[in-house]
């Protein structure tokens, strides 16, 4: 199927977001409202999906207490409700999975999270947790745009500038496990910020920048902060 939309995903340490625009109308960008559990019996749509994952107890799983339509992940729920559970039941709530992707002293495919949870909790790996967030976003997209499933669209996924080759590959694996296109593009977050700034400037950027200038991109995130210098060259 020919792609219709360009989709941008921010797989954040604290929040995830999805923006999109028609390929033939690149200036018509908007955020996708993301359905998620906000309490144990209420489903709502919000512009951000908190990057928290609650691992339900066996009775909760059997009762299908936390089920989002279109998302087949029994016993797991991401978003606002899970963020609240992080304070109430931290031993059953995964947080900062993205930060673990670049922790090269552990096997990020192994079930490590929630970190130091008791034995009765079925832990999951950082890659699996990241895949769950992406799967949730893909399900939300497919529900809103059944005529243009995500697997057929042009998808860009941002990654921190600090991610090494290993962390990038793990991110790509999580995306593949979530059913995102094989042709997905990984874009460093400072570059994405620069492109957004250039787009907002229009032709005015040519007056504001000169060869040899450097731009400082400050990304103050919920899990990490990155400071990146981008040089201006004439090519």
C-alpha cells in the first residue's frame, strides 16, 4: 500500500508522543490523541502517553481489568494509570525503560524491570517495555486511521544524541517487534529540533545563520538532558 502520511514518534523517557501530516500537505501537522487507561475502569485520549508500564497481578490479568481495544497485551497497561501506579505499587511498575537501552553493562533483552522487583512479579526487558509503548502508539494510530495502517506509512522515530550504535539497534528491534515499518528512520533528537526550528524560520534562517556559526540545542528531558552543538557549513 502506498504511504499517505509521515509519522513522527518521540519515544521519551517520561512521555511518548506521535505527530503526523499528510505527505501531500507537509504543513498540516497535528498530534494524535492517544487512548489509555486513566483509572482501573476509565479509558480516555490524551496527547501524551506517559512512559510507564503497570504489570498487573494474576487476578487482575484474568479479569481483563486493564484492556485497551486493539492492543493485545494481557496484564500490561501503559500511560496515565500506570504512572499513578508507580507511586502506589512501584514494584509492579516499569519506568525509565529508555534509559536502560543505553545501559551496556546489562543484557537489555533480559527481564530486568521493574528493577529489584520481588520474585512473584513477571519482569520484562527494556526492549520489551519499549516495544510495548510503540505497540500502544501503533494501535492508537490504526484505530484512528484504519484506512492507512502504520506499517504502511513513512515513520520517523527520534533517539537521543547520546545513544550509541547498540542502543540504536535495540530501539530498531523494539520498533520491529511493535510492527512498525522495516524502513523506519531513526533521527537524533537535536537534529529533529533543528529541522523544526528551520521550518519555523522559513527563509529567515539564512539571515540569522552564517558559515562557521554554531547552534546550541538544549534538550531538557524527564530522564536525561542533552546539550548539542551543531555547526553551520557551506556545502
